[in-house]
């Protein structure tokens, strides 16, 4: 037993002497190594701001020199994404994120790069973090302001720059109505927010700007804005007796200037802002124009921008007429037109007006009552009676159809009851109370012009011209007696308003003053190669108009004095002189008072 | 000396597969073993008895630097119990020699321990796995000794232990076995002090 005890003790003591490994593999490690540099292939580490306008996935693939990246985290919108490597991503979807500014932070955990045990097991390393401002905006364009300026002689369009990431391009559609040119441009550089049109030289131009961009769904979208611009150039006129100067503002664009007179270019013009030509005088408005030709003219365009203005001497009053008379008693001008009968005061303010649809045949008749308080005209075979304000008092159908000739060339009230009616075919006396023809002439064919008809102011004579000159005496308001029948060539005739016995005859050779009482020529006026048109009832000046010389003469025929000479570009019988105003039937008048002595 | 082939293979694989640069620093080196025999001589030259012995060795994979250390240790120990047969004869001058044959049960314990310490972050961790297993051994020896004084003798012996490799079972889970067997086979050398009880 004793030996067994000793055996056990010894055995136990031996079991405590157990082998215990103690050697270590200690490696010398360099602790002081450079901080690893983080690089990435996708997300821009240098940028401060990220922009998102559509579904965007940001990827990153970070690496470090001499160190391993153990993990990364992305913190965005109160959410943290964790990745067990340097690769990761995060998604921003503008449809589920409100517009605004956010922060995105990426944390990077890398090894130390020393190669130590702790480095390998991730117990030693660095934490890097980088933060970006994330701008989320939903692609939209609210407005784009466009303006136009003139720079160095060219028209420049500018518009708001769309400095957004979703921008694609600007597309311009331009239509220049001035030179009839259209063009299209597409600009993909967002910073090129202007365009110079080198061919524009004036007139309306329309710019249609399309901004192409990508919407939040990733599809192409368009914002459209239109802009109209018009650089107009007005023509101004200044006319003297012999010359006309028309001028315009200097065209700020690069161009050559070509003034025109009634469609014909005016050459030898030394100025680019005015042209001076011979005064065209009275008559219908003449169109003057200026063509501006761009220095660079695109093909298939109209050649230039044209600006026009019409001008004629005188003042526009707007009273187109086929006949006009002046009543000294009423101090009133009466205008007869195919569609209206108008009375004005001496200042040409309208006192009254009578409109009708169209007077096809009675386009020359104006007469005043013996007492001067009534005014007469004929419209479509009806004798109209008005007061001084052209209020219709009476309308009487005349039997012109019965006598076979509808065009009434002249009427004359002999006593407000009996009227002399002169048509293309006959002259008759008509009683508007009894509605009967009192007397008539034989049919006279060929009296086709108003200026070949005239009735004396006192109602004693009526004269007309067809193959001959016929002068009838109106006797006692009951008879038409042929007093004179003179063969020859006559262009026209009219009675002197203040000397009713005198008939002014327009012949090819001269002007004759025929005495209806004696049947002889009292005087011949041959100093003018012109048509006598009328005698001003106020001043007694005779108006003569030469078509061939394009001249108007104001002639004091009693003293044989040429008072005034003017140019004209119309037709002789377009003019009439009343109360020192020369009226032209397109609706202008010229006041000769400053130039005459009466 | 210990064969420990399978354990050496496990050790090497662990070091080679390591991502932290483990190296094998100790690989089952020879270590002291302790024996206690009780022999009854049935004749002046023939004896029988009981033999026992305690064996241990170990291995280590290690990596250490300024930042910390990581070691994987294998500690192996075994307890032999068996019978011994002895033939002993005298030589001149109080010298003797003997031929011995032992055999018996070897009870082995194996521990796998991994330990990590990281200094800067004050982190440490360890894990252990214990295995146990029993096997048989046979060991022939020759002995040369010297009768010291009275009943004390001093001898030296040499032999070779044949260990019949046995599997090792996890202590916590008897269903799990170690990949590989433990093998204590190897040469044995020793010095012995004996006390003769029945001289």
C-alpha cells in the first residue's frame, strides 16, 4: 500500500510537468508608413457638389495604395448603406425625393498599410470621410427671357442661360420678314446663349427658341418661347416748290442703302439717310421707298429690307371725291363721291354726311339752291335735297331712265322747283313738283365727260361739247333754246363763276373766253400749254393744269398775271381750285394762300 | 521524439492557409517524459511489473509584431500504463544490463488553442478545442546500469515506442473526431534511478 501511494504521488507530480509551447514568430514591422491615398474610378472625389435631376446611381470603387479597404458606408437621407469593401453605390431618384439640397457622406475604413497583424485583421487602420452637397432638382424650365440688342452693326439675340445638368441644346428658328429669310440653328454649348444674325437689316423678325432638355423620366423635353423684334425705319418728307427731300434714320445694321421713287431706284445718292429729287408736286400719293441690302445676303432671299412711305404735296384730308364745290354763302365745301356726299366747314371739319351703297352713274352733281340754304345732288337717278348739314329733306326720282340715259352730268336748280338736268344723252328741264319734263334738247351723243358739261351760275346758259360746242339758253325756266353751235375741237368748257356770261373753252390751240351773249370770243389766252380746269369762285384765280409739262398754273386771268406755278404728277381733271385750296380727288388739298396775294 | 505526422500536417496547413502570415515556431519537439516502474523479480534475472509514464509535447504557429500577437498552439500529453517484462543480468564491476519489453494503454489528450491580442485596441480573444483518445503501445528497450549503493541503481536505457495511432475525439462532442490521428511513436532515451525493494 505504501508503495502504491508513493507511485500515485509520483505519477501526479509527473503529469504537471507538461510541455508548453513558448516560442513566437516576432516580425519587425515599420510603423511609420504614409497614409494610404484613396482613389475612385466612378464618383468624382474632387467635386463639391453632385447634381441629380433623374434617376441616378452613383457608383464608387475606392482603392488605397498599400492598404486594404475593409468597408465603406454611405450616409444619405438618414439612411446608411454598408459595404464590406471599397465598392458600393447609392441611388437618388428625384421622383421620390423632394427638390432641395442634401448631404451625402461616404466613410471609408482602410487598413493602416503597415502590414502588421492588427492591420491584417482590421484592428489597425484609418477612417476617411468625404462629404458632398447633393442638389436634387426636377427638370423644369419656368421661363426664358429673350432680348435683342444691336452690337457692332449686327442684331444679337440673347437669352437666359440654362445652366442646368439636364440641358441638352438650344434650337433657334428664325424668320426674318424683312429679307424673307428663315434659318435654323442648334447650339449644344450651354454657355452660348446668344446668336448674331448678320443678315438682319430691319423689319419684323421672329425668334422661336426651343430649349431641349431631359426630363425626370430621362426623356427629351422641350421648352418653347417666342420673341418678336421689329426695327422699323420711317421715311420723312420735306417738300419745297421745286424739290422733295425724303429722309430716314440711319440704319444701324451693316447694309447698303438704295432709295427709290415709285419703284425706280434713285442713283447718285451720296447720303445714307436722305435723298433729294425734283418735287413731284400735287397728285395721288407716290410711294417712296428705301431698300436696305445686308452686307451678307443669304441666298434665296428677297434682296433686302424695304421700307415705304407714300407722299404727295398738300395735306391729306381724306375726302376722296369725283366732284367738289364750295358755297360762299354756307362757307362750306361739298364733296361728291360714289358712296357718300359730305359737307364740311372751311376748316374741313365734317358737318354732315350722306352715305349710299354706290352711285353708279350720278357721280358729278352738286348744286346749291337759289337761296343757298339747300344742297342738291343726284344718286342713282334720284334728286336728293339736303339742308346745310346734309340732312336729307327730299328725294325725287328723276325720269332719266325714261329718256334713255342714266348718267347725270350736271344739275342746276333754277328755282328749287325747276331743275336743269344734263345727262350723257340729253338736257332737260324738270319740274319736281309736277314731276314732268318741261323742255328737252335733242339727243346729244358722246358727252361722256363731266368737264364737257357746264351750267352758268345764274342758270341762263348750259353748254356741252361732243362733236361741236353747243350753248343753250334757258329761257324763263321753260325753254331750252340753242344759241350757239360751234364746230371745232374742244377739250372742255366751264362758265366763269363770277361772270356767268363767260364760257371758258379749252381748245388744242389755246384757251378762249367765249361770250355767250354775243357769241364771240372775248379773249384768247395762249401763254399756257395747259388745260383750264376751273376759276376759284372766291379769288377768281384760274386753275390751269398741263399734263405734258406736269405743271399747275394759278393765273389771275383778269390781270393776266401768273401767280403761282407748281409741279404735279396727276391728271388735269384731278384738280380743282376753291377758296385758295387746290383739291385733288385722292383726298388731298394744297393751300396756295402763302404764295398768292388774294 | 514523436512522429505526430497527422498533427504536423494540420499544423503546416494552418500556417500556409493563414492570411496573417503565421509561421510554425515549434513542431512537436522531444520533451522530457517521466516514468515509474514497479518490477517484481520472479528470478534473479527475470522480472515482471507495472510501468507508467507521462509524455508531452506541443507545436505552435505564431505571428507577432508591435501591434499584437496571434498564436495557434497544439499541446499533446499522454499517460502510459502497462506491463513490463524484464531480463536483467550482471556485468562485471556492479554493472548490469537488461532487456525490457513494455506494452500497455496510452491515454492521450490534445488541446488546440488559438489566442490573439491586439495591443492598441486592447482586444484579445482565444478559443480552445480539447480532444482525447486511447491507444496501445509497445516498447522494447535495452538498459545498462550500475549498482550505486546498497539498493540504489542508476541506469540508462534506449528503446523505441511503437504507438498504434488512435483517433482523437472531441471532449465536448464525442461525435466529432480530429482529422488525423495522434502518433507518439519514436525513440526513447532515458536515465533512471531505481530502488530495489527486495534485494
